[in-house]
C-alpha cells in the first residue's frame, strides 16, 4: 500500500525534524524479520515539492546504503521500448 496508512502499517516513525529546509524522518520496521536485517530507514523529503530526495537504510551490521533522488518526475510517460530487453546471444529457458 503506497499511502500513509501503508507506511504506518510497515514502519514506526521514531523521529521527525527539519534540517536545512528538508524534512528528515527516522523510521523503524515493524516486522521482526525485516528489522533483523534493516535496523533503520531515514527519509529526506522536500517540503516544497513533497518529493523524496534521499533514502538511507542502516543494516544490522551498521553499514548504510544511501540513495539520492534528483530530477524526479511524477507519472511521466515512458516509451514501451524502455521495458524491452535485447536478449540476443542469450539462451532463455
């Protein structure tokens, strides 16, 4: 579920703050199985556009993976060719 209710069902919101004009949310997975691998999820949201600017996850070994989003476009039209893969030279079973 991609709405706020779905988020609340999946995560506990632990902290929210504004830093340099960006909303920063810290969330913890509710599911024990997921929480055993992913300890924390950090989200940076631009309040002017309501777009996700960055997402970072902290894994159980304390390593972090950060993804930064730029030039985001909502519901943009994509050509069907974008989803076609050239399988020349591969044997597909």
